[in-house]
C-alpha cells in the first residue's frame, strides 16, 4: 500500500484497500532474541512500491539545490550529537507492547517462520534490548493500528507512520528515526551529473502522476519537460527505455529497484536527496498514546543511544545497501 492510501485509512476514511481474507491481527510475539527470525532483506520482487508521498504546499528549492552533490555518505543522521536527550526515568517501564503492520516490506512483514520481521521490527527489538525490558510485537492491519493503540491493545505503534496534523490530534510521535527523501535517477550511460533546475532545461523528467514528486517538479523545475505516468512502474520503464532523461521518485523505493533484478542494472542515482518536509514529509516516528510523554521520551533517548553506539548504522546498511540518501 502506498503512503497516500496508508494515510487515508489512518485518518479513518472508508474503503480500506485490504482484502476480506486479511486477518485483523496476528498473535503477539515476544521480542526475545531466542524467538527472532533471521534478518533477511526481502528481494526486490517483493518490494513493489514504497512510500509515495502526498502533495503539499509549495516551498523554497534553494536550500535543496545547494545540497545536491555526489556524496559518499551512505548512512543519514537524524540526530544532533549536540542535543543528547537526558536519561528519562525508566523505573516504571517494565514491558512494552509494540504494534506493527502485517505486510509492508521491507519495514514490516512476516518472516520465513511467521515471526514479525523488517526494519521497523528490528528497531523495536533493539530498543527493548537497550532498555532491558520485556517486549511483544503484534502485527495488525494498518487501518486498525491507531484504534488498537487507543483501545490499549498496545503501548506503541512502529509501522512507518508519517506524522500529519490529523494523526497528531490522536497520538504523539517520537523524533523521526527515518525519512523517505526524493531523488533523481538516470541511465548509467547518461552524461547528466548536475540536477539543479537551471541545468535540466529541456530535459524530460518522468514522475508518477498525482504524487508530491510530480508537484515538486512542476513547481521548481519549470524549464524541464514533465512527463507524468499512471504508475511508478511505468515511470521507471520510461527512464530505462530512454523515453525520459530522468526519473524523480521516492528514494527508498528507487534504492531497492536499483539494487534488484527488475532494473536490469540500467540506472543509477544522480545528485543528492531532496528532503523538503512540505513535500516529502517530516520523517517517520514511533506513535504513542496522546500525552504519554514518559514513553515518548524513553524512545527518544533509546533511539539516540542506538545511533550513538553504531547499532542504527549497522541496521541501516543491512537493509539499504544502495543508500536512498
């Protein structure tokens, strides 16, 4: 399910796109390392489409363009070492019940043995190991997660939830632990190295219609030729077969496409990541019940420690061998 649909069902709209055969929830699994399934990155064939952002109001592109460069840094940092969170009171935290989604690879999905697996699940496990508390992880349909949290079926939701104004009225969020930027892709034999707007005059840029990526190109790359396609697959095919000079899309989805067999090793990233929050979101956090500042601060403290100690970097490189950033 793309992010636009995920946000719609999270906000309580009708017509959730889940088949009737999808169970409401699976049993809660202990987070114990002894029950942990093998950490395997799903194949590219399994990962069809990830995190399609919704359109937002216009913003400035100057800072984005200035940051576009070929970078050797493969792991992004979402924490400021100068702003280390204070150690919270952990005396009242003895167990944590995490809720996650049933099927959203590579972030949440059933492993080969049926146990919860994925990037979000591994983050939850690292948190419980850091805090030294007991933990369970239950997989539920995405459209039931917020209600389940409110009904006390869990203590926190870790399921690639993007903070929005509507969701913030119902739950509180930790600091972001990942985000999905946008990036350009070109064919490997393309001579394009500079993706600033003035350098792409007359170039054909493929996007998926109705996404924030289309809105961003339409607003800031006015001298380029915008080519909107009905699906992400059609947009990727356009740059692969030469119908378009560049593709502008969700960088996480592109990283798996580039690293998988579906791309045929046709293409590569060019330029840096675009992270304008008004178009591509504020980042992904862990949701807790409204007003539960204790648990939110505990998670913020633990996430910072996981990054500071290098555990987050190890996990990121395992899941994203071609960095989205």
